C-alpha cells in the first residue's frame, strides 16, 4: 500500500523547475582524473520529489554539489547544462551564483553536527543566512524565530540562543532545515537527511519536509540509499551507479518492478522477517573506482546476468512503459511481463535456533548513574540515571537486539557489560560465574570472552596503525598467543574469513571503505576467540548492499562458532532479520522484551507500537506500507525525556496517547504475557 503524501504529484505537462543535461564532473588527483559524475540527465518539476538512489561512491552527493557549483578545489564541471527555471546556472558569474545558493536553491547536508558552526548560536547561523538575502537586525531575529517554530522546535525565542551541542541529532537536523528554508528556495536538495537518525526522528523529519513542500510547492532532490525513505517520499526515482543514472521511473512502477539488475540487487539486499535464515543476496564486490574510461556496462563485473556484449558496448536507454533503463537486457522489449514473487517465510518458522541453552552472559539489575556536579567544590547535585535496572540474558548461538531511541541508554549498557564504564549497581554473570567485581587478570579473561564492535569503525581503528597491528594488538594485550608467527597466521586467516585479502594487513584504515573497516573491526573482535560480541549500531551508516554483506558474515560466524550477539540498533528491519529476542529500552529501562516474532508482530507497549509505526515499510506489491501496526500512535515531536529528571510514574506517559492518572502516579510492574514475552505498561492491563 502506498503512503498518502500531503503533496500532490505534479502533472507530466508541468515545465521542469530543474533540468540537468549531460552533466560531467572531473576531480584532479595528480596523475589521475576521477569522473564521479559522467553524463547525468534528470528533471524535477515544481512540487515534485525526485529521489536519487545508490551506494556510496556512485556520485549522488557530487551531483548535488555540482548543481550548486560547490565542488572541491580539485574539481571542475567538464560539460553539461544545469537549468533552473530555464536559466543555465553553469554560465552565471560567481557573484550571481552566491545569490542562488541558499536563495533559489536550499541544501540540507548529511551530517548536521559537522555542518553547523559549533561556536555560533543557531539563531546567529540562521540570521547569517537571512543576511545574504537582505534581512538583518530585529527583522532577522524575528524571522529566525519563525523558521525555528515552523520546523517544530519548541520555545524558539529561547532556543535560538543555544549552541548546536545543546540540541539532539533530530533537532540539529531541524535547524539545518530552517537554515535551508531561510531564502524561501524553489528547489531543496536533501543529501541523506535521515541517515543516522532514529526511526521516530526520521519520521518527524520526513513529515516536516513533506509538509513544507506542500505549503511552498518546492521541488526536492532527495539523495538517499534507504529504499523505505524513497518509497515514502518520492514521486519519481533515479538509480545511480558509477557516475551514471541507470534507471528512472515513477515511484509506483519502480517499486512494483525494478528493471536494472543493480536496482534488483538493492531490493534483494534488504533485510526483513521474510528472509530470516537465508543469506541476503547483496551485490558482490564494490562500486568501481571512477578513474578510467569504461568501454562496456559499468555494472557488468558485478552483474549475474551479464554477457559478452555487456563487456564490449555501453548500453543505451530503453523505455519500458513509464520507466527507462540503461541495460542491454531490454533491447527490443516494450512491455514488461510480471515476474513471480517469492513466497515469504514465516518469522516464527525461521526461529530454528534452540532456546533451551543456558545463558553464556547474564545481566541482572544493571544500573549506571553519572553524578552531576556544580559549584566551586564540584558537589554532586543530582545524577543522570542512564541505565536504571536492566536485566538481559544472552545464549550461545543466539542474538538479542536492544532497540530504542538515541539517549535511552543502549550504548551505555554495552559499555557497562565490558566495564568500559563502571556500573553503579547490578551483577554480571559469565557462564554462571559472578564477574561483577573482577579486576586485573580476571577482567582480562572476561574481555577475552566478551568483545565489542563499535558504531563508527573509522573512529575505533587507530589511524596510525596498520590493519595487521590493529588486529594483533588485542591478542598481545590479552595474552592470547605468545608466538608471533602463530599470531600472523591467525591474522591472515581472520582477514580471509571476513572477506578481505591477507595482503591488506599492511594497509592503514583510511585506505578502506566503511564496510571494509567494519569487517576489520569484526576481525579484531574475533582475534581473541570471544563467546559474546556486543555490536553497537554496526550497520547504521552503511549502504544496503554493504549492510547485507556484514549481516551475512555475522550469520556465518554465529553458525560456525556459536557466538552470542548483543545487537544494539534502531534499525527494526535488521532486528527482524537477525535477532532471536528483542528488548525495547526507554529512558534507562526495558519496557518490553521477548521473542522477536512476538514483540514485533504483536507489540504490547505503546512505545514499541510507536517505533514500529515510524518505520517506512516496503510492501510486497511495491510502495510503502504504513499500516504494519494497526492503530499505532505516532510519537509527538518531542525529545526523549532527560535521564537527569525523568517523568514521575511511567517515564513514557508524557508522550503516550493512552496515559491515565495511574500512569502518572506509578511505574508499571513487569507483566508476563507468555512464552517469554514481558512488558511494563498499565494500559494493556487496564484494557483487560
């Protein structure tokens, strides 16, 4: 079922707001030249959202930078036209182009934390954008408040004086949207605007963009690798690969029957409950380096359907109904015959791993409180209750997913288990032995058994060390193997096992892609033969294809070694595919837990239902299914309550549509619903 957008689809007869023809970009790298954008054509009408889809390295962001002439110093536009309302932007002098940027064209960048100036208030940054268009002083301040209010930031008169670090990730993205709207643009370029956001914040940002577009009739270029976001937001879709657009078409037609083999592979790489127990069909290899002339099809070396002509001749465009595709397979084809859809696998049937094994790791009533100190003597005046009585059980060969919004305490739980953060209370058991008080050599033994893979592999890998030394470091520090020759052989074996070449041991982290760095982090964790791996958002910023490769690897390693995973994430599609059990966390406490088929198919807590409702789901027949959880509430546009001062009673009651006086008065006890399904909520009990 397709979601109902608040913006009408533009008519086909509408003249294009933006017209791009034959756009080519060259980046000078000394002895070589890269062509990240090589002959791109696209059009966007007023009021239309055009989604540009593809893996990292395909040229999506470079296309956006070329439209606004914001290329790096080593880059230049080699050819093509970029017309906005008929005016060729590539022929404008730089002085005129400055009025286009932030005026007729607004841009939202991928990472608001690096795009916002950390030493300027958000109001000053918005006022700076307004000054470029002649608005200053009190008028600019008033307009900044109006823009902040328009993007859903409460108390804008006060919050405009705050600095970026005082805002959550979702609120910083809202500030970026306010800045982009300051010049009342005709075209908005949104470059991965929701990549690392929680599903609830993502839903709020997407709703906001759709509402503003409906109000102003803007055109929008949405750059993303998230097919769910495309299904929810786009009118038309373009698939980009290796500097070229290889498929275009209306959203409905594209999701009903993607044509290009690359587009089909992107769909096949999506995790979900219907693919549990089976490897994801991710594209092999990676996007080619764009430093050479291509003779044939650029996807040929990764395409399972390629033949001799694909290597020798670049494909032309072929029209199939409303869609257009650049692929030799469609020569002479004008009508697409329907293809049989695979039958979904029952989620319950896919849970084939035994639940009877004794837990390898057990967490009982874990608490992590941080004191808040003020004054000259730094006296404690309160405490942040980041984790407040969490209990978990991890069994060999099984995966427990820990989900919730950013700030709920998920990562703190993972770090406290490894004692990277000192727990305030609670107990930890490894194979039934109480390891809560372990220190020194005993702590080293525990860390051999329990390892962690962090969210950002680039930040967690030492940039000054070669990959081989990074993997070997843990083996040496934890005393796993004394013989250097044995360690080297082990490193080569691990690199091969995670899909890398042994000769890569001599490279540095910056020489690898994001997916490859995450594989190195996995190899480092495996080097000490752990029994438990804590995975903290390991797929949050990965393309669907790289994510699929990593999930396949995790499945294989778990089957081979009986590993237990604690998988911390906000990606519920990954949870459906990978996890056996799931625990939902809110403001430091577990509010619902149980088998993944029970919790995600029949959620009992309103917060779990709201999380599921916020996920854009691709339906089997194409488009997005917004009715996966019937009657589930959307969370209001509000931040997670602070663990420094959580609400009285049930912490969720200020955001809950079912809250009553009893919810405000007391925190609900645990209710057993059967088959390991437990929850903390007054509402279902009151209903009963």
